[in-house]
C-alpha cells in the first residue's frame, strides 16, 4: 500500500511539472549563411572569409532596441556560412526578424548609429524574417550589400609634357582630400551617413620599377553623402604642384575610378577644376 501511494505521488508531481510554465520550451539553434553583392560587377558571391559580422535578432516586427540577441559576433567561413561561439536559440513556433552588419564593432551603444572610420568597407543586409521556427526551419541566408562607396585614382600626362618629364619617380605624390573621417550605419534600414568633419584624405607616391613607375591611389572605401561632395586633388611632380577639384554625388555600393591628367606644363602652373563627364567605370580630371 505504501509503494502504491508513493507511485501516485510521483505521477502527480510529474503531471504538475508538465503544466509548470517555467519549464523550458523547445528551441532550435539559429543557422546563418550569407551572400554579398559585388562592388563593380554586382554579382553575388559569398562573404570574404574570416569577416566578423554583428547580428541582431528580435521578435517579428519588434524594435531593434528590444532585441533579445543583441550585437552577437559571427565569423564568415570559406563557403559563406556564419558561425559563432554563442548559439542563438530560437523558440520553436515563434517568428523572428534578423538584422546584420559588418565588420563587427565590439562597442555599439545605439544599433541605429553604428560608428565606422573612413576607409572601412561597410556591409549591411536588409531585415530577414524567419517565420514559424521549427527544428528544420532555423536557417537564414543574409544578402549583404556595400554601404560605403569606393574610389581610386590614376595619374597620367597630357601631350603638352615633354617626353623627359613624363617619368614618375618616388618623389611624385598625389593627395585627395575632402572625405568624411567617420560614418554611422543604421543597422535597421541600412542608411550610412557621414559623421564628423570632411578632413580625411588619401595619398600615394610613385611606385614600381625604375622607368616604369606609376602614380595613383588604389581602390579605397569612403563614406558617401546624400549631397554633392567636393574633393581636392593635388599632385606634386618634379617639384611642381598641380591642383584641381572633383564635385559630384557618390552612391553607396558604387566604385569610381578617376584618371587624373596633368596638363598646362608652363613656367607657372595654373589651377583648374575641369572635369570630363565620367561613366560608372572611369572618369578623368585635368590638373594644371
């Protein structure tokens, strides 16, 4: 009789536990993979390997500031998968919104204003909704796009230069100024805006083998503004300074290449801001 009573008590306890709302619900670990829209070709490819990515997960249609999983760090693999040393466990049956940006910033006080320095290739993916999580419906493929713009410069000579002066040396330099030093990304809508002063610059010196040196600035990311930006271009060659400006509106995710042509090789160098219409692929500016 005593054994029967103990058995009934045990069954009662187990039944009560099954009704206890504090008992943990079934979960499924979130799995992530990613693609990235290329800068120039706009083709789709996997993210660069070992790129750090910041992940936010909210309940569906909830505010980003209310994310239960906030700014989790993930790392991209060779095949586009994203992994982390901390699982994000989603409750089966619930729906979630996923936001992501890259590169990961360890200190983010406001996810609508993630700060980046000039020169950073900032990536972002639109909100991904994972509806009705199950043990198998727990994977999100995030499509990243570039939110910075990219620019490069190549210096050449006009026909009014003598053959002997059309030689780049290690003392030849180029400097382009007028870039914003910082930018902030809204991880919710992907808007990337300038922050701080337009006091950042790019520079380059003559490089290459003797007699075949080139002068320019390699592709560099910068913070585009919604209004036109004015960039000041200065080239020093054979002790002479050549100046010009570029005023244009730059778009996020676009790559701009400028051919800088030195001209007006007269006793006193002039100053001009002449700019030939450019295409997506390239453009030219004449400096005197």
